[in-house]
C-alpha cells in the first residue's frame, strides 16, 4: 500500500512539473514576443534588422552603450530595417562583456544569435550566463531553430543539472532535435560471429527511430560474412588489415557515403542494454564533438576519474580510455579526420585519435596528464578475448609518440595505391 502511494505521489509530481513547464513556456513567449507576434523576436536565414531589433539597438545606444554601435559596425543614425548586420564570434563576446546593467540580456543574446556569422554553438557553449537566460532563449528558438534551441537548453542543463523545468525542457527539446538527425551506427568485428550477432540484435531491439547500420568485418574466417548476408546487414567483405583500418572503413562509409550527422562506433563485444540507448551518445557527441566508453573497470579504479558525473551534459574525464564505443559529431569528424592508417595491429591508434580531438579544443585536457571524455549510459561490455600482440603494441606506442606533432587531420590512407584499395573496400558495402 505504501509503495503504491509513493508511486502515485511521484506520478502526480511528474504531471505537475510538466504542466508547470507548459505554463512557463507560454508565459515566456507572450512576455518576450507578444501574443500576436510569436516569431517577431527570433528569425532564421536573414541578417536585416527587424523593427524590434532596431528599437532595441537604438535604445541601447541612447542609454550610452557606445560599444554596441562600434561592434555592429553602424552609427545610430545609419540603422534602419534595410541594413544587414553580421556579428562575428569576437564581437558577440564583446557585446556581452560591454552590456549595460540595464540591458535586457535575453534580447541582446537573441540579437546575437539572429545575426551570428559563425556556428552559434561556439558562442552558446562557452558563454557564462544565467541558466534562466539560456532556458528562456531555448523556448524562444524552439520553433525557429531546433539546433539552436538544443544547444541553449543543454547549456542551461550543464549549469543547473537538477532543475525540474530545465530537465523536462532538455529532454523534450533534445528528442525533437535528434529526430531530425541522420544517426549512423557502425560495428567492427573479426572472427567473433556470436558476439557480433548479439550486438546487432541488441542494436535492432533497443535503438529507436531511424538509423544507418554497417558492420565492418576485417576478413573473418568464421561465418561472420554469411551471418550478415542472411540477416541483410550491410557489411564489408575484404582482407584482414587490422583494427584501425577496420574502424576507418565503418567511419568512412557512415561519414562519406551515408552522410550521417552523428557517428557511433561499437566494437562487437559492447552492446546496448536499454531502449533509446543512443540518445545520450548522440547528445554527448553533439555537445563535445567526441566521446568514449567509460568501462566499469576504468571508473572503479582509484584516481582514474578526474571529474564529471558520466552524463551526456557532464561526462567523466578519465585518465584511461578504451575504444569499445566512440561517438563523434560530423563537424568534429570533418575537422579531425580518421584514425591514423600508419598504425597496424592492436593498440594506440584509438588513443592517438582521441588526443587529436582534445588538442583541437574538444572536451578533455592535456594538462599534466591526459584526461579523456567518457560515458557508459545504455551499454554493457562482455569483454571478448582480444587479438593483442605485445610486440605490435610497443611498435604502435612508439609510432604514437613519433607522430604526435603531425597535422591534426588525417585521411584513412597513406598513398594513392592504398586510397584506391580502401575505396574498393567501401564499394563492396554499397554494392550489396
């Protein structure tokens, strides 16, 4: 009886919170945009000033905010609705830093986002405003730009992780945005057909929505290829070239052929164990560019976890890293490229790839000790036997040290002959 009452109490609280969120959303829209002009403050794909923005800019200048006049590039007497205004990232930061105590920050940030001449996530993810400002802006942009709304509410969630209104909005806005994305899932395997079968079946059972799936098989001698054919799973059918080459096959196919927005790469002994498992991995990839798997052995080790809670908005930062699952956003992937093809056999290739992301400013740190971003939500690993070769591992570690200062972006091949061979392997997937 007591348990039933507790459950009913929790359900009532959830309903009340949802109703509170709905009332709040309506109130914010009415307050900022006006009942009859729901989209008068926010807009997409044009740089001309709206009447509301024009009035806001002129008020700010009249109140003594001369910096605004300089930063937007026009004098007050030159401002009109035909003027195009483009705001750089540096100008956006300066506009916030030089705002007046009386400035309506919500309106100022809306102005910046409307006229941003840069990816707005770069500004949102690095600006320290109140969670209320980010929350209100997420509501305003929700029907105009799902992407902008997602980053805004995610930033609010990072600052106030346990706020009920923010948490509810974050879940619903994230769901709306993810539904618009093309998600790719690759599984790499070699001579472990039974593990592969369990992983693919788990992906099909627990992944919600549409997604692209590919199996990169590295020349298995067992029944792996036959199983893929029987189950209509897109797969490679090529010679054994090692784990780095095989990961690059899956990544290239998803990135270049299927043009996915987020890539999730699984090893065949790491598989989903709950419905909608991919949501946290997609969110983490979008927010941080690159995320790894936090194996239970890693997070249990003393001093292995430097910070974080393991959630998508606040991932662990670990001193150790494993490549059993990795997720990347397309933007990050296009910036960093592929695992370095000079690695052969087992070891170091994935670590070197992760460190390239971190060197380019994605989540993690190089101070004193490398720390790597990781989560483990929705996955379980049964740790199949590896094809570890101590001699090859040492060679790869030496190579990693040698190439640490090479250009951050790498192709999945080292020369034209290897490129042609690699692309033929990719063609073997498309021809199925």
